[in-house]
């Protein structure tokens, strides 16, 4: 039986329709559910499962007391160091659930870092996850770390800072888009890359750049374009564009501010095309 880790933000006290639909799919599939004991999304998920008389549920609790177990289901008490306070005390429970689950479903308020961190924990454990944005009524699927990198590039600097601050060093590995640029750059010419994987990664990045352009997030556009350039080999991009390699690194860095001609040259060099269409 597959096990799904269902979690979410404390500010989501009522489940949106698309979250209920996903939960109903879990119930119909007969999956084993593991859920936390917090107020907010955890409690709302428990209520939905209880209303459907669902029995395949285990509630994970931190410490010796369970805050919410509406269905009196089986409990799993995760010991956390008493020296830990607040978020870090309850994070031990979330890490354990990410390890035990086969995949995850996170119901997000669009702001809280804790829910997003559970997506990262699942990915680090080789699991897939879905992040439901309750206010925007959208769903983001995470299958690979390329998906995580594309999502992270579109997050606000404040959220990225909070995520890095709360994650452990093991969780917060370099948030590249799973393109392994140094590996690709160092491969001997006689050893072919996996072209299909690279094309797939480029497609993910192109979609992310389009989303950033649509939201007018120029900082994210530059950062994503830098990821593409590094994956293709910055030395080769410099050669193709006639621009200095060091200058490209600076221009396409997180704090870079490249000229528009530089952006156009890099886009062309990596095989992308910039198009304009009329609104409406």
C-alpha cells in the first residue's frame, strides 16, 4: 500500500475544493495517509478523513502529547530534542514523515516556508510531491530537483531566505536545477551527454523563464538564464556571443543587471528564442 504524506500551512483552516478533490482521490485509491497533528491544514485534513470514515491514517506527533487526533487513529510519537524550540521542534516530525512516505501532498497558504520545506525534504528522499497553493488555486508538481530549482527561482527573496534559514545543511544543498553544470562541462568530447535529459531540463527552464517574464520578475529571468548558460558551458557561451566569460558570470549572477543585447545574445546561444505577442 502506498503511503502519502499530507501536510500544509497553519493558516489554511478550511480546505479549498481542489485540495478536497485530491484527498478524495487518495481515499478512493486506498492509500495509507500520514498526517501531522497541528492546527490549520493538518486538522482540516483530519476532519475531511474523519467525515469520510477513513481508517488508513497515522497521526504523527512531536514530543509526548498529540495536539489533534480527531479520528483517534494510530499515532507515531517522534522524539525531538527538548533543546529545540518552535519550528525546529516540530520539524523532526516532518522529516520523519518525508522519509516514510512514498509521495507527498502539501496544502500551502502561499507564504509559509515550512510547507515548502516538506516538498524539499520529499525530493531529497527521492519522492515526488504536489504543492497546492490554496489562495491561487494552483498545483505545482515536483518530480525532480529541476522542478524545485524552477520553483525556487520564482520565489521572493524573503521566502528563499526563510527556507535556507530553516533547512538543515543536508536539506539545503546548492539549489541548482538538477542540470549538473560542472559535470556537463567536464565531460570529454568523446563521451556524449544524455541529450534527452538536457532537452527536458532546458524545457523546464524555458517554461520557468516564460513564467518569470509574464510576472515581470526580471531578477528571476536573469538568474534562470544564468542557470541555462552554465549548463551549456559558460566558456562556449562566451565564444558564441563574443562576450567575456567573466563578464557573463557577473551579468547573469543573482545580482546581475545585463544589458538587453547581452540577454538576446545568450538566449540565441543556448538555443532559445524570444518572441512577442499581443495581449488579449
